[in-house]
């Protein structure tokens, strides 16, 4: 159902890899709510070709950009503004990648070269995106930028590995850049801390099946789905959340504030 929440708004969505991606669901939702979109992902992800299906569905051009490459980002924002015939109202940063996890390295034995790449792709990339928009003056007043994060930034989830550090940095960049962008142009920058979700990035976490089931039992509302997340992101892109900035917003069915649930206690008593 559409409420035309984003009618007339124009935005860039990073990170739609396949139908399971949170960015994919968000692109569908934003389109349904009346937004015009540009889709982007790393050139290597575009070669999979899946994104073309989404592009057709939401009538969006696809512009490749490796988020660690400033020339790519400049080209992306310039071409997007040309396509829209004006500045941009929202940006979704839905990007995560851990090289050490990919290589099977545990937290206590990480390779620091890989670690630098992980932090660059998963966290400093938000700074790069905001900096590019800032330098080009690409965002409209009251534009909204959302990045996706996970509660391992605040609490220990051992198998989340170096991504916990990456998410802490991502949330810090959100606050720090959010301050400057609010003063300069009333641009809002927030993170949404999402429940574990079955996607390519999510399933890369060791022991993911146990992890997602545990979170389900520890969340009074249950885990938030990627469709629920897309709905929340659409609200954050809308004018109904104009005074929200520099926040980490938990979208997790209550998990973050729950000490224990009856279901988990029952399980322990068995
Ligand atoms: N799935 C979960 O359980 C979960 C929970 C909380 C937060 N998140 C976060 O949500 C976001 C989206 O992940 P997802 O779960 O939809 O998985 P996903 O694998 O579908 O999306 C990750 C995306 O990052 C992109 N990417 C990787 N390297 C890149 C680069 N150099 N340049 C540009 N793009 C690059 C990938 O191509 C992919 O599209 C991530 O930030 C992730 O950490 C996921």
C-alpha cells in the first residue's frame, strides 16, 4: 500500500545485491512511495546482473561505484544529479564486508591489512559518501542519509568479529558528520540497527542460524524482517522525521532493551 510518503523525492540506494538485500526491499518501498531512485553497487556486484531486474521494477538507472574509490563516488553523484535534474533528498548506505571473516580468521588473529579494508568498506565509506556529497553540494536541505548497523557495536557478539569495530566506527561517523551537515545544510544522518536478517552479508556470520533464532526468542516482537526495515527507512527518508539526526535507531523488535524473555528462561529450565 502506498501513502505517497516520498512523492517528489530523489535518492541514491547503495547495496542491492539480490532479492534478499535490505537495500533491494528498500528500493521497492521507496519506489512504491513515489520516490525516484538511482541504484548503485560495486562493479564486481553489478557483474552478477541481478540488479538489472530491480532496476527495471523501480525504473532506475544503475551506476557502478566502489565505495572506497573517491573518483567513482564523484561520478556517481554527478551522474545522479544529471539524471534527476537537481539535487538529492536521500541516500541509503547498505554496505558491509569483512575480509577477515571471509578468510575464516577469528577476532584474535585478524590480518591488519584485511582489517583496514574492512573498516574502509564498511565504515569510512559513509564518510567518503558524505564528503563527496558535501564537496559537490549534492544534497538538498533536510536531506536524509541512513546507514545500516548492528548492535554488536554496543555489546559483544563474539562471531560478529571485526565487523563490531566497523559498526562502532560507522555509528561514530554518523554522529560526527551528522553534526557538521546539520549546521551546514540541515542534512540528517542516522543509523538503523537492524535485527539479524537472512541476506548474503548476514549469513556470512559464523553460527548465523543459532544467532537469528536466539534473537527471535529474545525479542518481544520477534526479529524485524527486511520488509519492516525498508518501511522504517522510508519513514526516515520522509518529512515526518525532520528533527531526527545523529541517532542510532534500534529496529529489532525490542531486543536491545530486553534482559531476558520467558521463552529463553523456559529453554534454560529444560
Ligand atoms: N543481514 C543482517 O543480519 C544485518 C543486520 C544488521 C545490519 N546489517 C547491515 O545491513 C547492510 C546491508 O546488508 P545486507 O544484509 O542487506 O546484505 P547484502 O550482502 O545484500 O548487502 C551488502 C552490500 O554491500 C555491497 N558492497 C560490498 N563491498 C562494496 C564496495 N566496495 N562498494 C560498494 N558496495 C559494496 C555488496 O555488493 C552488497 O550489495 C550492511 O551494512 C549490513 O552490515 C545486516
